[in-house]
């Protein structure tokens, strides 16, 4: 296999389609060139609280620069942190949802470093005693229904830093401290992923879970979910190689691109006899390349020590149990239930449970139907016609101007033989335009299926009379002409004839 990613770099055209990013290893998990990539991710998720981790300042997005900064956020001497307990509860909820151990004692440490957007000279984080350890999530593998378990080493809580702005004027740099002190969860995976596809699936699954439990909105464009990707390469069976950390990736597609580029770069280096040095790199979305930022650092450099202004976080069993009791049905459980309860195929169940709103809408549509066999059909209509309409109109499912129950009603009109599946498509097209209910559309437009034998018989006779040549050919053995006759009858009945009755009467008439 060639070093295609590097060769392509001159003229890279990245598309939105994630499958284009994909560079999956073979079925055995290994690349055809004999190298294995090893990936571990550190995901920074903004905890959805109204106020900051240690101050009462709001966390709203898009406010004027420095309009959400308390004296504490600006590190004025003499100010003290006050822990936001809501952030702790949301981190616990997250820990429970990723099958983690909730540690009843955790503690905050100071990570010391200088940066203009960090006025205190340190970030408060949890190095030694994180609030959550040893979780996991199961991800879908790209080809087929199998899943893979990705272990999560820890979740710790920390503060976000402010933002330096260099591109407003050529003479000056600016600092916006609105983000300073916003609560983050850092979710650290074990180095369990073996391809960029697995890494992308992992972030997608994590995002689905966080959105279900509403502990992070996962808006990547706003920086509410950011990924640091660690990657190394080795020959299968060898110990792990030195890793490179790619910082601050803010889209799943970029994550895939950055990892593919970096894997190719490391392989090229190793194959030409170079060592990989542990370093931090940045991904440039414009060129699709990573470039060096700084070399190896370790925790000694930060002079971590327990924050003397904060007491340890001590949790009671009752508090954890209460949060556990408030968890919603999680994505894997919902997916399994959709398969069991509604008989959905795996793939439909996966799509419909990817976000909670879609799942809820599906169940609402099902509840509007009177037929036991409707859920599979409703799933088809939602993932097919409805998703196509939403894509085209740029809407979310909860922005529909008609109630989702109409999908259930439409399917019932098919199942009770009022209309055919084909007519249903035109009823659907009308429904998304006019927002009228399906039965009204069918009644107003006279679309009810024609099942009256005498009407259909008359049409069949006319079609036979009008096409003597085809009748002769059919009778002399050209069986495939039967479809032609059905088509002619359907046309004469403006698409409204019941296909089974047409078939039956035609067969008799043609002998
Ligand atoms: P540190 O303590 O230096 O931050 P960690 O052991 O916490 O290092 O690892 C940080 C992240 O890097 C984790 O997500 C982990 O899975 C990942 N990682 C560690 N070693 C490797 C490796 N050799 N290759 C790829 N990823 C790695
Ligand atoms: Mg680490």
C-alpha cells in the first residue's frame, strides 16, 4: 500500500461524507501494510451548567467579550472558588452512563503554567483523584452489526481557559475571559482504538450518550466538545510506540482526517528509519496536515499540587443513587428495546435511537397507528421519505409543521387498504406541503383505492379490447406481457386500483 494520504496532500478535496475520510483496516483489524495504529482520545466536554465551575458567572454562548467574568474568573487576589454542585452531579450522571466507577472522594489539583488567557497562572483540574474511573462504551464497527468495547480510563472535572484573539488587528492581541472557568469534563479513553473509523465512531457514540443524558450539548462548532487525539503506530504484537497528541480537534470529520494524515506520516518516518518523538501537534483543516506545536511534556512540568482553597469532593451513596434513578433509558437499551418491542431491523433501530428526539417521534407515530404490524413500516417512512424531506428542507424532526402522528395515520391508510403504497407517496408529498392530515388529503383528492370488482372488470375489458396484438402474443406464451396489462389498467384507474384485484381479474380475463 502506498502513502496515499501524503501524496494526495497537494490537492486535497475533503467532502462532508465521513465514508470518504475512512481508511479502514481489513477485517482482521490490521492494515494491509502490516502497521497497526493505536489511538486513545481525550474528549473535553463542556458540562451544561448555567454558571461556571467556581463562580456565579453565566456560561451563555455568544455574549460580548468579557461580559461574563467575575473577579474570581479574572483571578483577582483575595477571591476564592465556590464549587458548583450542579457540575458535580452532571459529571456523576455521565460517569454512570459510561458504566464507570463513581469515586466517593475526589479532589482538585492546580496545574501550573503561564499563558495570557490563564490569569491565575494555573488551571484547576483533578489529576490524582478523578471523580470517575474505569468505564467503557460499546461502539458500532463500520462493517456490520458487531460492536467493540472501548475502555474509558477516567473522567475528571476541570476549568476551561479564556481565549486569545490575534486576528482582529495586526497590532494587537485581545483576551476574552468569558470561557475562563467554564466547567469541563475530560473523558480519557484507553488506547483501545485501532483505526480512524473506530475513533470517529467512539466520538459519535459518546456524543449520543451525552446528549441523551443532557450533561453536554456537544455543539462542536461552538467548542463545547473538543478532542485531543493520541496516536502511535506499531507492528502488531510489539509494545506501544511513542505517541503524538493532536490537540483541539473540533469536528468528527477533522478527527478522521488528522488521524489518517498522522498515521501515514508516522509510517513513512518509521519506514525510512526515523524514530517517532513524543510531541504535541496541531491539525490544520485548510491543508489537512498536522504540524508540530511542542515536544514532550510530563506532569512534573506542571508542578501539580492539591488546591488549598478547595475541599475534597465527598459523595454519599444516596446522592449517587438519586442520580442513577434519574437516568433516562440509554441509547443501547433503547436500541435493544426497539428491536424487541417493535421488531425493527438492527439498522433501523440504530438510526432511530441515534438521538432521543427522533426516537421519541418514532414512538409517537407508532402510538397513532391501530395496526400491530405498523412499526416496521413507520420506521421505513421515517428513515426514508421523512429523512429525505428533512434533509432537503434543512429542518430538524422537531421542526415539522405537522404532528408526527400523521405518519402513523398514513401507514394505517395503507394497511387498511384505503390507498396503495404508491399513492401514499403522493399523499406524503402533499402532506409535507400543506400539513393536512393524510385522510383529509385522500378524501379531498379522491385517492381512495378502487376495489369495486365491476369497475375494475370494465377497465380490464377495455384494456384487452384496445391491445389485441399484445393479447395474441401473451396467449402464445409471452408471459412477461402480464405486467404491461397491469400497468395499462392501473393507468386507466389513475393509479388508484387495488393491485391484487386487478391481477386476479386480468388473469381470469386473459385465460
Ligand atoms: P499522560 O498521563 O501523559 O496524559 P495518559 O497515559 O494519560 O498520558 O494517556 C493520555 C491519552 O493517550 C489516553 O487517551 C491514552 O489512551 C492515550 N495513549 C497513551 N499511550 C498511547 C499510545 N502509545 N498510543 C496512542 N495513544 C496512547
Ligand atoms: Mg493524561
